[in-house]
């Protein structure tokens, strides 16, 4: 993993300013000891199994459905129609579904597919192809500090994603600072502060109602002064139709870029997997306001499939980089197009 | 929108269908294909769409096409009526307990907007003379309690909290607190949770048992996709919800989730969230929601306007007058007003499917129409009835009154006379076809 390479050999500097516990715990024990909140599930599973379990919830149903749908059936129009319904049901959207189906029909012709189960593999292929628009690795540059800006609509899970990301980067040995850029929503700053304390990273915040661009400026200055590796900046949730708020986002971005000698490493758009076709509008308009570099797809631990990312990655040519698969610190995974496609369709 | 304007597409499909009389199966099938796509694009669950389309088809085939509509519009009219019906009656309110406090429990997925909706509801109830109490039972999300406290401060609604205690205890003690402090409504804000999280769903069941809520409101994000049915079904099965709050409708999501939720639970949508401000909670209007989901607001409003605005009797009277060539400036103005009542003219042209294409890019000068109206307004009733008496000094006076040049008045009178002349000719022996043509031209201009 890139991060380990970057931070692994880093000398451990004592930093009196870092709040929270030392950095030596394993993920599991950290979760047990640090959490100020009631744990929601037994923490007995190992990390790997837990990640598996998280993703398998997404996978569940789909594999079963596709399997029962295709097995033993001949490839005919009825089967195509059933597959269409399945894709629509996963929020893939009419347009992308049609595209996928066209591709599939083409392959059925050229590869002379007659058996239903062979169709499943072909479909997974097509999906993975759509998703592979770019490198899906979270980019952390050699620059200090690397800057990650997190944007999205209200309730998509920005703050929680930041908490999990901070935890992960810290585990990998990075010194992380959070910037509490959501100065609008009531108690948003408190929410991020709670995460900072929990994870054990520093946070820069102003009071509610202050200028988010000023928070960004100060957070970056602090990150530089304290020699942080990564600055993660939170922003207020905003519906993409609010022009003024989108302009505000542009301003925050400009302020950061002006103070950096490189461009921002990652601008992550957080999309809720429960979201339907509107995610497309979100991706387009957010990308128009700031150069989004990646998507974090959250809440994949429910029954929603997040199929809209197929259309999103096509439309804005930005890859999904992270997926949220649970409520614990460690429930943030790297995205893998092939795995995701396989997970969806078996 | 990947599909562009739906009305455009529908027009394209309907081009060949100019039939009158009864809707044929072919008309209906073609139109409903587009409707199906529209509903899916709006995130209505695909099963709900299937059932809905089947129902509309049954109703529409064989029904009469109204005079002023084409088959496509007729189908859309049926679709819209069915959609509105399905959405349920308008303005459902929460039901209050005969013995206060009334307990309202807000439930839903993470990030749906429960806390904000609870605070907004508190403010709304307060303005209606109630004494609401907000109770903070989201003990999981960091700072959720603080968020409710801040919102309570903003809206001047008291907030009851016990910190991160057992939500069942919080609910119980909140009720006690309300009893002791004369609060007649308790709004219980619960933590967001996945409908498949058994532990947390059990917790809600326990809170319900302890608080005996009169209303359980499921809060649903307007942007929710196909999964809305699973969420709604699950919450309803396990808790028995009484109503739905649809949030974030100030965005550009079409909000098909609202229809899905209504269809699978049968429970009314009671409120909608329309802004980030604390007064951004409104009563639900099924007709507006139907328009929004269908995404054919333009065509629908045309159908509606064509039905309601043009008074049929008046139109017939006008036609008769034209034929008798008794048409006066007074009638002329009346026609102008009828057209104006239908909305801005350039939009109106775009609304008429057969016209939209021809007139695309053509600008309709509305100020011209306003000027004409001003000129007629500046005339005396007598002048309007018999324009012949309008001489030079009257023209000057009228021009001054209307704020136009005398030439403008002259031009209007000239046009009017020409038209009248033409009608006289037709009335005096022109063919039926020509009469119709003139009538059409004139009413379009007016």
C-alpha cells in the first residue's frame, strides 16, 4: 500500500501536542479502548473477517439473485429483461443499464454465449470495465502536508468518513490534522472534534458561523507549522443546487491552492450508496465547482447497492477510491473495481 | 438529465399519433414507455413502476381524448391523476393525543435528516401554539445531542437530554419531564440506523414500547434510490410507522422515493423539508410531488391551464361575435387577458407540444402585448366599443395615457380594422375553411 511505503520508514517524532493515546495499538485494541461510544457489535472478529463481512452484505442478495436468475436458463430476451430489472434495482440507472445491455448483447453474439451462467461473468466484466476510469488509489503525495478536502451533500457521511480516514492514516504512521470546515451545521464542529479525540489526532476549528475559507487557511498554516503529513479538511454539506454554497466551496479551494505549492492531493466527493440517480447531478455540479479527484462511497453496509457509481464514474471520469462498509473506525476500505463488480454480480 | 427533456422525447414519440376520439392501445403503450423511463429516472422503485404502469394502461385504453389535447397529453393527464391519487390526500397532519403529551418519534437511516426535521417540526408546532419538547435519544452519533440542543436554542424549543444513556430511559424520562413542565408534544429524535441492523431496530421497538408514541414518522431523504422500498418496508414492519417526512426537496432530486415509500407502506407523506433554515418544513402537496416525479411539469401545467383558464362559454361567445363581425376592442382585450392568464407567452408557446418545435428560438415579445393592453386600457368604454370615433386628439390622449407613441396607437387601430374587415368578408360569404383559418390566426394573435 502506498501509504505504508510513504510513512512506514518515517522516524517517529515525539509530539507533545498530539492529544489522545499513543500510536502503538493494533486496530482492534484501539477500537476497544478508545471508543467513548457504546460499541454496536461484538468486536471479536478479526479485521479481515470484519471487512469481508461488511462487503458481503452488499454482495448478499445480488449473487443469489443473479445466480438464481441465470442458472440453467437459455440466453433469450426474457433473461435480458430480468437482468435489466436487476440493474435498475441496483440504482445503475436506465441509461447505463441500456449501455451495459448493449455491450452484453454484443458479446453474446460475438462469443456465441448460449448459457445463462456465462452471461454473469460477462456482465461482471462489463461493469468492471465501466468502473476502471482511473487509478483508484488514494493519492498521498510526497509533499508535506498532503491535503485532502472532503465535499458532498448533507447527510452523505463526510464527517464520519473523515474520522475513519484519519484513523487509518494515523495507523499507517502519518501525522494527521483535521480542519473543521463545516461551520454551518449545528454541532458539526463538535462532531468532528469528537472524532479527533477518539482517533487521537489534532484539529483546527473556528466557531460556528465563521468563514470556512478562513478555517481552511488556518488549518493549512497549522499543518505546515506542526509539520503534519496530511491535512483533512471537512466542509459543510450542501445541496449541489445551492449556487452560492457551491461558490463558497470554490473559494475554499482557491484559498488552499494559493497557499500550497502544489495542487490539493485529493478532493473526495462523498456519495451515499443509498442515493439514486441524483448522485449524477451531485457529481457533475460538484466537479464543476472544484476539481473532484475521487469518490468515497458510503453506507454500503445496508441493502443499497450504490449502482449509480457506474454512471458517475463515466460521467465525471473520476474513480471511486474509498468505500464505507460499516460504522466502526476500520470500516473504510480501498476501492477495487474488479472486486466491486464481482461483489455486485458474483 | 441523461435523457434530455422528457416532454421533448414524448413529443417525438407522439408525432405520428394525431388521432382523435378514443385512446388506442398503441397510443397508450407508446406514451407509457416514456413515462416508465421517466419514473425510473426519478428513482421510483421498478416494481412500483410496473404496477403503476399496468394500472394506468387499464384506465387509459379506450378513454376519450379531450378536445384540446392530443393522445400523448391525454395519457399524461391520466398518469398525473393516478400519481396524485397514489400520493394520497393532501395536508395530512400529525394526530394529537386526547391526553397530552402527544409523542412523536422520528426514525430513519443515517443522514436522512431526522434531527433537523425534528427541530423544524418543533418550531412549526410552537408557532401553532403548542408547547413542544425535543428529546435527544441519538446516543451514538458524536455530537448529535449537541446538534439538537443548538437547534433547540435557535428555535426556542426546550431540549431534554440525559447524555449517552439508554434511549428507553431517555424516552421515559422525557415524557415525565413533559408532564411536569406542561409540554403537550414530545418530539423524540432517535439515532439513524440501518433497517437491517437487528440490535438497533430492537432498540427502537423498546423505545416505542416505553414511549407509546402517537406518531412514528419515517424520515426519508428525497435523493434515495431504489432501496427506499426496502427501508420503508422494514421500518414499517418492525415499528408500524404512521407517516413519512421527505427531506432535502430543495435539491434537484426528482424524489421518486416518496412514491415508492407511499406505495409500499400505504402511509401518508405528512411533511417535506425544503430548506436548511428552521422554517423549511412544509405540508405535503401530492399534486406538486406528482409533477416533480413525472418531470413533465411543463406539459402538465399546460394541460391544466388549457382546462381551467379558457372559459368555454366565453370562447364560444367570442366565436359567434367574430362570425357576426361584431368584434370590438373590448373583446380583443379579453382575449389578450385570457392568454396572459395562462402564463408568460414564450413559455406558453413552448408548452404546446406541436408548437414548441416550430417556435423554438423564436422570441415572443411580451412587452408588445403589454403595450397593446395599455393602449386599450387608456380608451374609454365607448371608444373600445366603436373605434371609429377615435380621431386625432383622442389618439394623442390615448398615447399619453398608455405611455406610447401615437404611431403605436395608429398601428393597433389599423391592425384591428384590417382584421375586422377580413372577418366581415368571411362572414359575408367566405368558405367555412377560410373562416376557420382567420379565426385561428386571430385568436392566436390575441
